[in-house]
């Protein structure tokens, strides 16, 4: 009996001691290690993810959306909660299109959180959600979309999967457009069920109202598509601008790309050639030579030049005219685009004076347009000119300009002599539509007198009339002022001017006496035909005539003919 009592005491003591140890351990866990263990539990059950909320809208000048946001859903996984890795990887691969091997690697990792697929549509998300895959969750996000696809793509630019700006206005105005970065806490309970996901993704960024008009942009882009096909050209550019305030109404480049899938296109297709690709402008640059000569009063419109030889020798070079003529006046030098005459005009100016006017027109410097990647072009200092440089520059060689720069120079002729600052953003607005900032740089510096500008305007009008080089740029009912350009391009293999590669251009403004816009068209490497008057001038006419109709600009001769006007339901005979 005594032995049994001792055994009972020992057993009871052991049991009590065991419970005591358990109690002490529980006390240790609850009181001493509570903070550490709670933190560990939270790390296992929760993960914090940074997400960008909605960017601001980008609208054309009439309020039509060019960049906006839609709701999307991103799929993630917590690898430590995925038990059947192979099965889940196979299901996710089929649902998302991602590589099975890459999914296996992600789900087998020791990371607490991995993205599976970013920004899926709601239908795909619901289908995937219905599979009930363990360790897989969903977070609502904002996805940037471009409803017009390729329209104005080189201007607007695009963002990456995390809404990080990569090109165009999205990059230039990112400080205004981007919303706040929000932290999302993804929580799971012990069974893996989602306790919390998502957040308010309403727009927090400011919006942009552009100077671009969607209708004018479409007209310009459609015309470029046609000229590329017609002449099998390598690229083409068109820029339209209000000559009085520098508002860019349209800016188009070909080749182009779709903003919703930019990675599917070559980098060269995403280049905004209107501001990034300088070229030698050729005869369109003769307006600068003419302006300098008129301003310095070394010529008058009636000054005569002997071009009867059909060529002029400049050092070792002999430069020819396309068509041989006799003695012609200053006005006809520009009208017929005589190289011989233009060089003789340039020779009336000393190097320093001529170079000064080139710089006054803004060549060799960036225009200041509010787009990234603008090239300044190239204008060498006179000290670096060779014996042939003065003559070459007089006819648009040995200088490199962008299409926007040459357009800006012609806008100065159109507006009476003032150099405007091109821009593509009209206003920055808040998410509720309030105007925060407006952009109107004004006319800028006067670079030539109004008298000189008007004289040049009259000469440029004659270029598009009988006897001029740009008859095919003329528009019935409205006077067009402008100039053709035909430039031989450098052969990249030989380093010499090619006999097969040309840039064909036309730049002008309309209606000439009261311009609504200035427009430049440049077509690179057209086949079969290459003269600016045959390739680029018809494109100018197509864009300009359709744009005038779109803008409801009346004909110049409306008061000279008995024309029926229809406006707002009222009929008037004029």
C-alpha cells in the first residue's frame, strides 16, 4: 500500500510539474514573446504592396479623351500558402498565358509575395477567381488606356505597367498627371481566405487639355498614310500650328505605333520625327536668305539677277538650276526656286550678318516645345564655314533643321515677323475640371519687320500660282503661301549626297492674308518622284483643304461671288 501511495504522489507531482511547465511556457508566449510572435504572424498573413492610382486624363482641345483609365485586376500569389505548386502553376499558365516554368519558379520561391499577372480585365479575373486556387489573390488597379490607339501616339506617349511615364506628354507632364502612390495591405486568414484587398482607385492626378484637335490630327495622319503608300516612302511628317500663338493643332509622324501595345513596335516607329530628326531643308530655307537680304536692304522685290548660265561655280562645286532662265527679279528667284539666284542673293550678305539672321529665326536652338527629346538642329559658326558654306547655306544645305523649326520660321512670316514658341498643352486641370494653369506664350520676339514679312508673303503666294513650283499646293477659294523643298540626302554608305534618296517638302500657311494655320509636310525617300512640288505639295493641299472645311473657314472670294452660306440654320446669299 505504501508503495502505491508513493507512486501516486510521484505521478501527481509529475503531472502538476508538467502543467506548471506548460503554464510557464504559455505565460512566456503570451507575455514575453507576444510582440515578436504577433509580428511574425502578421508577416505570414499580410504583405504591403505599393500601387499607383489613376493618372489624370489627357484631352484634346475640345475635351475628347486621348488617354484615360479603366478598372483592372492584378493577380498575385503567396508562395508559402501554395501547396499544390504544379497544379496551381498549370492553371495559372493556361489562364494568363505566362510560362509554366516561370510560374513554377515563382511559386517555389521563398518570397512572401509574387505578381502573377498585372492588370487583367474583369472577365478574365472572374474566370480565374472561380478556380479557387490556394494562395492566389486579386487586387483592383487602374490601367492606362488610349482609346484612339495610334492617333497622336508620338505626342501622347505611354506608361509602363506600374504607370511609370516612358514617352511623350506622359513623361513631360508626369508631375501633373500621376496620382499618389498608395500602399495596399493584402491580408489572409489561417485558411487562406482574403480578409482585405483593394482600395479606392479614383483619379488623383491632374489632367491635360491639349492644343491638338482630334479631327485635324486624323486628317493629317490619314494624308500621311496615303503618301507613304503612293510613293513607297520610308517616313513622313506633318505639323500644323497656329502662327499667332504657337498652339500645335496637329503633329503626325509615320511610321507610327499603337499606344496600347508600344512594345510590339520598333523603337524607330515610336520616334517623334517632327522634333527629333534634323535634316537639310533645301529650298524651303531660301525664305531665310530672302528675309535677311530684305531686312538689310541689299535687295528690293524688283532687283534683277542674271541666272542665264543655268549654273554657278562655287569653289570646286558647280551648282545648277532645275530650269534655265534669263534675268529674273528677286521675287522670281523664290517663285521659281532658282539656286543660282538664291546664291547670288546670299552673296550680298557677309557671313556674320547672314548667320545672325539664321540664329534669329531660331535655327540651331530648340524651339522650347513642351515635349521630351527635341533636337536643336545644327548651325555652324561662320568661323567654321568653308569656301562653299555660304553658298550652300543660302540654298538650305550645310544646316540641319527639324520640321518644327522650319514651320516656326514660316509662322513668323505669316504673323508679321514674330517668333512664337510652339506648345502642345493648353491647360492643366484638376480632377474635377478646374483650370490650374494656362499656357499662352504669346508672339515672342520680332525677328523681321512687318513690311518684310508682308513682302515675303506676297512672294510665297506666287509660288503656288501659275509659274511657281507649288501649283499643286493651291486650294480653290483660298490663297496659299508657301515654298517647296527638294533635298538630296546623304548616302550612309558613301558619305556623299545620294542620287536616289531625297527629302521632299512643302511648308506654307493658309488663308495667306489671314492665316488660320501654318503647315509643314516632309516626305523622306519617296520612290519614282521626289520633287517637293509633286510629292509634298499635294499632301499639303489635301490636309489644308480638309482642315479649312473642318474649321468652317470661309473662302477668300466669298464676297466676290454669289455664294450661299449655311450657318446655324440661317441661309444668306452673298
